[in-house]
């Protein structure tokens, strides 16, 4: 079985934006301003379009290094390996990246020399980056909570060549050891939800150009005031309008709630309940997966039509992010929302089925993830007993510690 440090290609290529994504020159210009700064922080809550806005940078003239970070990337070996492969993907002529060392690391003699390996990565950048290049670390909050990863990112910002411009995207707050000093030196550019939010004019353009629905200026203002320009809420309004769940924009006012979260819940529920029964069932079941492929969904559902289902969801733009390589995922906030439509005991059974599928594919990370969510501690412990040595010898001590920390004392 391969070691669990396999590089996932879907993490290191920008996701494909939906054809209904509105290109906003104002926002694109704001993001391109990153080439005038060492570090750019793109910080806002879920649903503000951080990922889709940054992915649009792949259409510019600047080389784009892309790394979509997940929870397991807080392990230094996983982080460094994906970062190096992402860099080689975007700048293939770079020499002396420490990829062979990372892939061959067995961890039997000493801990992973992260700083030495990272400095080799920096040296490769220094000799190979010849023009302004953008490095996006998306969903950085998943890894920056690790002290070691935070220090590596801090070192990257402090020592990267001048033509490398780093964009860290995630949910606030983000803490780095030298962030305050860099701010005082004018090295940091910040983009927050006030920049990411749609203006009333952009809302009118979105509905007209991408959704084929003409708004009056008053209706655009109503939507702006109701949603505060929150991208995912605007998409939900359109989903309701197109299915005639709401007869007019004025009915959005009747659904206004005490908070945007409540408004999202109201609108998302109407979108979900407006789908055919078989689509609702697919959404309920597939929502336990972190990444979806037709094969994984078929195995989970005991069906053979998942490719058609996923194509249907993409066609309707139902909060599915295309990751390439036949993989996709739900938007994070919609993924969490869907959990309420299934019984916890049923979700545990689905997680067990998913773990068996991923074990058959020799994907240890996903198998253990689903066993933990199934609360099947005995099978999780048995799997760790089989693969813990590989984690240990491959230097993934942080990952091993995380998995062991999730087991109860009785199981240990």
C-alpha cells in the first residue's frame, strides 16, 4: 500500500469556476494589486467568493502557484510535499526542489528537518523565479493553527525572492510571528469581506449577465441591503427565483431574518426542498464526502448514476466546486448545511461504507477520516495499528498524534 503522503492533484490546481461566475473587474484589479506587495491577506467568512475570485487569477499573465489546504496539511511533511509539487506544476523549470528528499523520507533516524528542507525550497525559488509570480495558499486557516506551519509560512514571507507574491486566503484571524512588523513596513495588503462583497451595481450585473434575470435598481438595492453583498446568499436568491419558490425579489424581504446566517438557512432550505426527491437523497448522502467522484458516490449509494447526478448539480450551479480530474466538492457552507437533513445514525453508516470504499482504493487518509466520523473507534484503532508504522517511518508524527488523540483511553 502506498504511503499516505501521496500528492492530491486536486489540491494543486485552481478549481474551475462556474460559467455563471461573474468576472468583476473591480475585484480582479484589487487582487492583482498583490504584485506590489510581499504578502496579501484575503480574509472573510465562508461564502464570500474567496476561492473563486483567486482562481480567476489563473486567467491573468502571472504564473499562479495554487495550493488548496485541508486539515491534514497541518502535518509538515504533507504541507512541504504539496507546496513543492504545486510550485513545480506552475513553474516547471525550477531546479533543485526538495521533492526527492521528501518522497524518500522514512523518519527512522531523526525528525523531519523541516527548516533545512524549506530553505532548499527557498533557494530553488531564488534561482528560478524570474518574473512576478503569485503563490496562493487557500483555506490557510486549516494549517496555520499548527505552530510549525505558521513558522514556515512566516519564513517564506520573510525570505522569499522579491518576485514571489504570497496570497494567504482563509477565515480570520490569521496570526504569524512577524505579521505586525511587516504591516508597519508596508509589506502587507489586505482584502476583506467589504472588498469581496458584491455592490448593488454588481448584483444587477450578476443577475442580468449570468442568471438572465433583470433587476430594477431598487431591487438590486433591496438585495444588497438584505444580503450585504454575500455571494452565496445572492446565489440562493437566484436559485429560489428560477424555481419560482419566490415569485419576486420583494419576497426576499419577507424572509429577512435577524442575521445573514439565518437568511442563508431559510433560502438554502427552500432550494433543497425544491429539488426532486432523488436529488435530495443524493445531496444527503454525498454530503459526507470531502471530495466527490462519480465512482465514490456510486459506491456510497449502491447506484450507477452518480456521474449524471453530479452533472445535473453542476448544470444548475448547486454549490458544486469543480476540482478537475473528475473530482468536485460542495461549497463549504453548503456542505455543512446539508448535514441537518440526515439522521446521525444513518450518517455513521454512510461513513462506514465510505471508509470501506477508500480502503479498497488504498486511500488511508480518507478511510481513517470516515471511520472517525462514523465513531467506529475499534476499526479506526485496527487501521492505525496496521498503518501507524508507515506514518511513523514516513515522518508524519503530527498526523499520527492527531489520529491517536481522537481515540478513547479504553480503545488505546
